[in-house]
C-alpha cells in the first residue's frame, strides 16, 4: 500500500527505509513488534517487515514487525502520522504505531487485519479499514473505533467534509448497504450489520 499521501499531508520528524531483508550489520538499537502479547508468541514465524528508522533526535533503530497475514493482498508499508514523532508501520495487515523517540512504546492496533488506510489531513487522522469495522489514529492516539459495519467486507468511498461513506454487506439480504461514518466520533448510520440474530456468528455474540 502506498503511503505517499500521508507524507504529503504531514511532515514527519524521522526518515525511514523499508528493507528487503535484515541489514548485514544491525544497529545497536533493535525492536521487535509486537511485544510480548498473548496469542502472538509465534508471530514472527509468518515473516516480518524490516524497516530502518532515523529519528530527528536519538539514534537510528531497526524495527522488525511481524506480519499479520502472508497473503499478498494484505498491505504493508510505512505511513506518516499527524503526530510528527510517530510512524505507522503496516505489516501484512497488522498496524503498529511507534513513537520514534521512544520506540519501546508501540501500540498494536486491535483492528486486524487492516486492508486499507485513508488519510484525513484536515482532521489529523489515519483511518484504518478492516473486514468488519474501522478505527482512526490521531495526534493523541486512538481517536475512535466504529461498531460493526458489515457481516463480511467493508467498501469505503471518499471523505466528504467530516464524513466517510461506504458499504457493508448484509448477510440476510445478500446486499451491500450504505453507511456514513462521522469522522469526528466514529459513530455511524446504516451499514449491513444489524443485531437481532440468535446465536454466535464469526465469534461475535449478538
């Protein structure tokens, strides 16, 4: 996924090199993401995204980001954030938000996988799109998370003012239903996911 739009929106206080392989001579500072998280003990076995980050202050460091998924359709890349010290590293659909001055501080976005990223310059947001919902990261961290928008698959359109339009699939009618998300709050109207079904579907209690 191309992160150039984020660099056009915000000027980061760091430089980054996405590496094809770990460097032959590794820097003194190295960080592996995710940190110790239950259920992710073997995450690196799926492969990793390796990037060299050069902060404006402090020494360079190597960030090794475990891939969420190995499918080529899952996006990977580096994105600028509205907070100039932060970098977003997307690795096989997993999003890692790292403070480049304190790289031991890494937030692993709960929305997994991320399949698309929208840059909302005016509101200072990176909007992450998943299969069922969306989340936004702003200058002060996680800004909001939507409720479920679709049974499976979210299609988003363009940002219009302070809203984002899209479509979510309704399993019961087998149709895409339009939704509108308020980019200030994450609240939405419409969408293909509605309650009232008895049972447990995709592990979500309804």
